[in-house]
C-alpha cells in the first residue's frame, strides 16, 4: 500500500491512469505538430522576460523614490511614504491590473489626454507600481540598517543630503538591499502571469490558447510550470552569485 | 570680527520632556582649548553636537565665528564647513579606503581636484603619523589608527574649530596615548578645540578652560589649575575625586 502511494504521482504523470487517456503527444518535440506546439508555448518567454525586466527596473527606481521620504525626520514626509506603501500593498494584483488596463485610459481621456494603454504597458505599470511598495520597504530597512554615525560623519565633512546618500549610505546599504531586491524579481516574474488575462501574449496566455484548441490542460500546464521553474532557477542562481560576491566584498 | 570662535548664550534643549541642556552659556576664543567633563547623561556630548547642528537646540543662540546657527540650511552649511568633528566611534566609511575617506569631503564638498585632495590627505596622514596606511580599508587598522584617520579626515576640511566627542572612550587602553599625542600636537599648533573627555592628564596638559557639567547645566568652569586643586562646587569635587582616585 505504502509503495503504491509513493509511485502514484509517477503513474499519474506517465499516463497509467485507467479512467482517462493521456496525451503527451501534444508537446512531443519529436513529432511535427508537437514541435509546433512547443515552439508556440515557448514563444511567450520573450514577452514574460521583457515585462518582468522592465517592471523590475521601474519598481527599483520608484521604490527608492518612495523610500526616501520614509526616512525623513519630518513627519509629513514620512506620512507620504506610509500612505503609499499601505495603500498600494493592500490592492490585489488582478483588480489593480483591471483598473489600470480598463480604467486608466478613461481617467486619461477625462483629462483630455489620449494615452492608450496596451496589454504590454498595462502589465508593466501594474507590476511596477504593485511591487514598488515592497521594494520601498526593502530600501528603507537597508538604509536604516546603516549606523546613524555614518550620516553624521558625512554631514560633518560638508556633504549635502544627496551626496551623503550617493557616496556614503547607498554604497553600504546596497549590500543588504540587493539580495532581497533580487528575490522580489522572482515575484514579478511569477506575477507577470496575470498579464494573460488582459490579452498579453506571454507564457501563460500561450498555454491557455493552446489548451483551448488541444484540450490537453495537464500536459500543457505542466510544461508551463516548468517554463517558470527554469526562469526562477536562473534568477535564483544569479541571486546566490550576487550574495556571494557581496559577502566576499564585505570581508575584504 | 570678534575673537570668539564659538559663543553659546542661553542654550536650551529638550528630548521630549527631558530637559537635557539648561541655559548653557559658553564662549570659546580662537586658539583656546576647552575640555568638557561630567558624569554620563550630563549633556556634555549634546552641547558639542549642538555646535555643528547634529542636534538642534530649541532656545538660545549659538554663533560660530559670528555666524548664528539657524534653521536656514545655508547657515548650517557655513558652520559645518568651519567646524570639524571627531566621534567616539570614529565613524569612518568602511566601504572606502583610508585615502578615499580623507578626500571625499574635499572633492565633493569643497570642489578640489582629486590630485589636490590626495596631496592634502597624504599631508595630514603624515601629521597623524600613519603616512603608509593610505590604501587600506579602515577595518584593517587598529582602533587607535582608525581614530587618527578620523582626525586627519576632519583636518582635511581645514576647520577653524575641532570638536572631539569622547575620542578615546572606545579605544583599548594601550591605544589611547597615540591618539592623545596627536591631539596634544594639534593643541600646540594653535587649533581651537572643544574636547569632551575623561582623560584628565590630557586636560591638565592642554586645557585653557575646564567645564564641568551635571544634569544639563554647566556647574563649574575655570582654569585647570584652580579647577583641579580647588573645585568650588560639591558635585564637581565629588566627580573629580571619583575619576582621579585611580
């Protein structure tokens, strides 16, 4: 009985189930139609990577802009940071995506602007804004972890606020900020799957479309999961490399 | 221009409800060396930190070379450019080399060329007796060396006044004298200095004026000769007997 439980998952995936037939042929690269399907599925990779990369870069920039007022001594500046972080963090990604894609063009129109939002930029804007609340908190924690004496020493040798950040605080904080920031990138890659619902031709959308024509959800979605797995594993390797380098730097 | 480098008049400061500085009046003349002592929590570090606005005072006036410290960022910048500060924890920048620690301010805040700044940095490193550590990271140096680098970093800004906030308190005993020696040399060269310290041997050697603070007030001030041999107040007498009995 125990043995049976152990091999059950394999039986499930290899098609030894009695109730239904299995069809790995649908993504079998050795057949012409299978290869066409696989190429179709993988062709979403470029869009997923593009959306994720641009969103991550924007999120890293917006996050810093949001984090800085949160470190101010003035309460009103800190409030700006708090309101942004709490508000953005509270919005689930899918409703925000709908709001940006269907709602924002109407807001623009009412202001007399004709700015269309296509699925590509709709997804990027949503992912970047949504993620920036988290990157802002990462920056804030990282900058706050640098001892106050560093800022004071910078002030006493005449550096202004921007110079203090640029030459003293951020170069030290970046070691603590980069690894969690890179982790955040993994979230963006996974969340980019939501772009499929507004018609962006990325990995998940391609899978959905193929399922509709081939009726092979298990096989196709299994491949989809492995596509994301490969992307995330590559990023993880990058993060670990980064952490090692930072660690080595700190000791040296 | 008056010969007063620093003038504090009726300075008050609160941390929340805690009245940390009470009506501080203090004048430091150009070239004068003032040593501030007192029990911990007496406000002595806070006084020094107010002079370059690392802390804001809430009442009274502070003037450095006749310029009054206000909320105006310009006045703060002017005063900081004339006042150097040496911290208890050194506060060197760990991600930069010793040389870069020294040239950062002159290059970015003063607009010196890299070459000028490096010449100046090497000059002051020689003056604090560590000319050959320029390319090391601060963490590769001993505590005493680090504090001397910190002093050199302040000197590179060519301040008119140097503030010391317990510069030897974080040092191992065997390294205290190498830092004090540098400070004595600076004093002998005529630098205006305000030093918060418990090193009474140093105070006896260089101080023109002793200040004793307790509970946010200046309880007693005077020439070291009178200060050490004949303190007027009971609190000061008690404090001195406690730190001098070893």
